[in-house]
């Protein structure tokens, strides 16, 4: 008789699990468990951070999707996720905008340390770390038979990049900059303009630009959270598209700059501006066209941090 009771209890438990998953894309054979570390996925984007939480173990633990909230903000509907039942398993999605990440209690910490920059030179390098958590509410009782769920997440963003993604051709120089993948680097562009107003992009004649033509260049951020400013750390040129070419000519590096280069704005907005005169590499003396590739090692910094990262003479 005792053995029969045990069998009945097991059957009863199986029926309860199947009913609990009713209506959601869950499999009782795989999801009849409490949440684990693998149940959360974090996607660190340029404008948003997306979190995906496997909803099935949450459901098994006795909670609903409305019980999950960012950083304990259970009373704010904007800090809750939403169900996506079109996937297997069903997930709860959270989307965090980087422009308003503090609204639901997420934190941004920028750390600064001496280390190699994007080019390899020693410099003050910054990393932005965004962190937070998703949890379930504590019951208004002394004890609870439900487990407390806690999902921690973080996204780290390096704040220095090698930017090179535009092209200029002249009778003695061709400046080319190539886009590269990264975190925020996709928001940065190296643009060329024809005068100091920085309104009209440089128009290149078929015959190219003559030597000593003044070119106005800018590293500009687009679709980037306004908390970040652009700070150009090192702009230089090479005769090839390889930014590590041993032959290079520096336009400016820290306080040192080429006599024909002028830095107009740096670290004060989302646009760094400078100008230089078109030149040729002597190694191209037997060619009709000299090729010059422009590269800029660029930092992103908060407005309060930028003056600390600027060389003294450029900050004046």
C-alpha cells in the first residue's frame, strides 16, 4: 500500500508540471528546474543592452514575467521585461537604452589605468562598465517557500579605437580610412571637409588636389549617447593601408604636432577637428600619385574626464 502511494505522488507531480507550462514554449523534461547561469544572455550594443532570460525555469520557480524587474524596481512598469513566446524556450526580454540607463538603477563606472592604447603606445586608457541585476520581489512575510531569483549582468566597453574610414585622392596624396568592427567604433567616422566651417564635405577634382592644399578633417560620433565626447589622442599617416606600417608621419601625438597641422577642437564635443596640408611621401617619387592613409587613435570620454586626458598644451 505504501508503494502505491509513492507512485500516485509521482504521477501527481508530473501532471502539475505539465499544467504549469501550459501556454508557453517550455519542455517539462528540460525546464523542470530552478534557474541557472546559462538562462540569461547579454547583448552589449552601441545604443541598447538587450537581456534575454529563459522564462521556463522562472515559471517553474513559481513566478510570472511581471515578477522580474531591473535592480529591484518592481513598482515601475518601465523596468520590467516583456514575454516573447515566439521562441523556444519562451524568453523575457529587457531592453536598456544607454542614454537612460540610470532610470532603472543600472550603474556606469569608468575606470582609468595606464596601459597600451589602440596603437600600442602607453597612455591613459579608459573602460566603461555598465552593470545591474534582475530579481524577484521579497514577499511581505517572515518566510517564503519560493526561491529568490537574481540575475546579474554587466557590459564592458573599451573607450579607445583606431578610426580610419574615408578616402581622399589628390595629385600627390590619397587619404584612405577603413571602417573596422568594435563596440562604439561603428559610431565614429573620420570625415574630410573643404573649409573651416566643417559644413561641406571635401569635393575632390578628377585631377586630384595639389600639394599644400589645406584639408580639414574631423573625427565625428553619430548616434552615440550624448554623455561621451570625442578626444583624438594620436593622428598619423602611412603610405599604405596598414596602420602598423613602420614608415609613418605623425600629424599630432599628445603635445607634439606637425608645424602644418592645427587642432581646432578636441575633447569638448562629439566632434574632434583639425587640419593639415596635403603632402607626398618621398618613396612615391617615381609614381604619378602618392598614397597617404590617415589614421586616428580616438578616445571616448565623459565631459568631466576629458580635460584630465588631454595633453596640457592642447587643453589650453
